[in-house]
């Protein structure tokens, strides 16, 4: 609740003002430089990315991985902004970059690093966190509104979609350069006896991480406001209050999911796998239906979609499509763990169907769908669904050898299936 209120009061207005202000300045060079720097620094500060980097520290320097992913997001945020400025179609850009992505996938497999693929596709989901999503989405709205045109509403979407491609490409390119087996150590998912003490222990760490990530966006905003925007004092006070709500809300939320959801998710996956594989798959579907409703950034996206489309795409239809999509993705992921096969059997046909649908549905639905994929794979997915998958893997393969190839990739699945279900809504139009 605090996060959503803060997003309304601060994150969304900040992004909109920066986008429209920089566009109205008529300096394309300034817009490109700020977009790249913004994408780079807020990605480096994203807590989920640090977790991802530490998991492959044995074969890749974490600093190198974080810098590469940050560069990827920065470059693709620039591409996204240029797409809006020059009014290019999102579908054609997505088609080009995903074809390039799957060509790289083939090279990674030939190089003998197929175990890296699940991590690469997961990285596209973890880098679009709850701090960056509202700001980047609003940035697109601000630029598209300032430029205008009959397709300004459609052009305002797509930034999250393209920014999710950059990290996947960056991690794949790194995967082609490494040698040796990728190791993964199972975290300690035991439930702490001193829950209150554990809560406050995590609270301090999360408070610092959120302060860094949110602080970089705030500093960027106030620097740009000082030189370009020059907003009135009343608006600045409102934004500062909103930033406070956002900060407090995210610290409480992220601390709670880390302390409470990770051990419970792991325990559920472990026990349900031992009980029955069929029950595991059904439970995965039900969890997917409801877990997306608790993702903070999903509500920000739904509200923005309803406002920009004047209610043509309602919150209710978006939530239903997202819930069904994520439910299917987790169910399919459980089936993959049970039968132990490559994630490419899902991702390749899934993305081909997603890109194929873009030729038959209104462009607005394609842009919204590809944005929603990045938004759905938020912190609750990585702190509850991923441990759930790891627990299932450990029950079926106790030596832990299949965790990196089978449990990882579930974030990528959560990011993919909404692309199909939300585009299917477009057939009603």
C-alpha cells in the first residue's frame, strides 16, 4: 500500500516530468546521455542483480557481470527512447533482437555452456525491479506525450520490454567467454528460531540496498530538475513525501518476503515433490494465479494501462490475463523439473508464438504484453517462486546437480507467458 501510494505521488510524476522535460529541451544528445546513464546506474543498484551475480561468482567476476548487465540495460533504454522519438514499431524491433538472441543461444550451446542459458534469460526479469519499473514506464509516457502524434499512447509502452532484452544478451555474451562448470551453492532456507531478530537483521541490509537504488533515481531527478525542469516548490514537496512512502513501503515489503517467503517457498516445493509430482504441478499453477497479484509493480502497470487506454484495457482483464499466464508458466516449470529437459523447449516456441501474435493484434496490446512480462517477474517471484522450484529440484535430485539448469529459468518463464495471454486480449478489439 505504501509503495503504491509512493509510486502515485513520486515515481510516476518524476519519470513523466523527466521524459517530457528532456524531450521539450529539443536536445536529442542530452536525452540519449541521460537515458544511458539512468539505465546503467539504476541497474547496477538493483538488489536482485547482486544476488544473481553472486550465484556465478566462481566462473565470472560479479563486478564484471553487474557492469555488463548495466551496460545492456543502458544501451537498450537508449534504443527504447529513440524508438519513441522516431516513432518506430516495437514489434519489428522485438523481432530483430529476439532473432539475434536465439542466434546467440545456438552459439552458447555449441560452446558447451548450455547451463548458462537459464541464468541469462532469468537476468532479463530480475533487472526490471519495483524501483525502476514505475520510473522507466513513466519516462516513456513523458517522452511520448511531449512528442505527440496519433500513436502517442501506443509509443509510450515498450521501454520495459526492450530493457529486458539487454541483460539477456549481456549475460549470453559473457557465457560465450567463460570456461569450466558453473557451480551453485544452495542457500540456507531453514526457518529461523528468532524470527524477530532475523527480521531486523535483514531490515538493515535491505534498507541500505533500497536507499542506494532509490537514491540514484532521486539524485538524477533533482539534477535534471535543477538544470532543465525547474518544478514549483509545492510539486517538489509532494514528490519528496512520495519518495518517503516508496522507500518505507519497499523496505518493509522486501524484508518480509526475504525473511518469510523464501524458507516457506522452499519447504513447500520440497514437500509437494515428495508427496506427488501431479500435486506439485497443480500447486504451481494455483500459486502462479495468486502470486502475481502481490507483485508491487503489477498494480502500477495496470493503473497506467487503464489510464492511457481510457479504460479500453481494464485492470480486471489485465490481472486475469497476467494471473493465467503466470499460473501456466509455473505449472510448465514444475513439469520441466519433473522430466528434466532444457528450458529452450519452452522459450523458443513461446517467443515465436509471442512475436507471431504481434502481427495479428493491435500494436497497443503487443507493447503492453511485452512490458508486462518484465513487470510480472518481480521480487516475489525471486523470493518465493524460485525457492519453491529449488525445493522441488532438491526433492527429486538430492545431489543438487539439476538446480542451476532446471530450477533457474522459472523467472524467464514468468516473464514469457504473459506475452501470449495479454496479446490474446487483443483479439477482442
